[in-house]
């Protein structure tokens, strides 16, 4: 009953997000990843589509399955949607969410981390923060995930997809570099899927 009530609150919160582009933007707006593989997603999700967690999915596999997708050479958009889904699965299994965050942190804090390692840890940490209303705790420990995404962009400054992610993260509250991230994201307009996501998320 409590889980249903919390998820109902999420529907209301995300309904506002869909109408005025407010609310937790890393959670309420699914990313269009075409036919790419991500974590399993059920058909009986709410009418807004932000939470399509499959009740038959074994969340004890969350870390393994998520890392497998992240390491498969998929585009950044797939990383973003996969971590969005992982955070929602973790709402019912905090231990699995914490284990995934710890695995991503280990990669991001190793010597000479890759841009992806920095991005994944920072993005997932910020996603978890935006679900604190559902988790009732901040699993990120207050880490500034945006700073990790900035470090990733410093390594791959021409990644329009990473700039897209940074634009979403920096839009509310708006940071001084939001406009620059948005400009560089739009520079990737040759990528039709990215352009569609920019249009739907950053109107």
C-alpha cells in the first residue's frame, strides 16, 4: 500500500514535469533510445510512462545487468535511460542501488578514469538524488555528480550527448554554463535521435 502511494505521488510530481518541464528531470522524462537494449521495462506502467519497472525483474542482478549494458559500446543516451531505469528499480531494493553506485564510484575514482566512468558515476549519483522523495534517503552521500559529468566532458569536449545530459542537469536550478551545454548539444543535430530527445526534454 505504501509503495503504491509513493508511486502515485510520483505520477503527480511527474505530471507537473510533463506540463511545465519542472520536477525531477532525470527521472520523469524517459529518453528515446530507439531499439537499443536497456534494462527490462514492463508494459503496465503508469499513463505518463516514467515508471515502467517490471515486477518480475530480479533486482539482485541490477549491478551486473546495468554494467553489462553500459560497457556494450552503446550511445550516451542509452547510458542515461539505463541509469534512469536502474534508479527506479532501486527504489524497491536500496541495497542493489547502493551496490551499483559503489561499482560506478570505484570505476570513477580509479587512476586515470575514462570519460564514461566519470559520466556514469556522476549521472547515476544525481539521478538517485532526484529520487530521494521515493527512497527516503540520499544514497549518493551528497556527492556532486554534476562535477563528475563536467570532468567527463573535459575529456570528450565534442560529445554532444554528454552536453545534452549536462544541459538537463544544469537547467534547474539553472547554472551559468547551461546555455553553453545546450548549444553544444544542439551541434550534434545530425544525430536524429539526439535531436528528438533535445526537442522533447529541453523545449
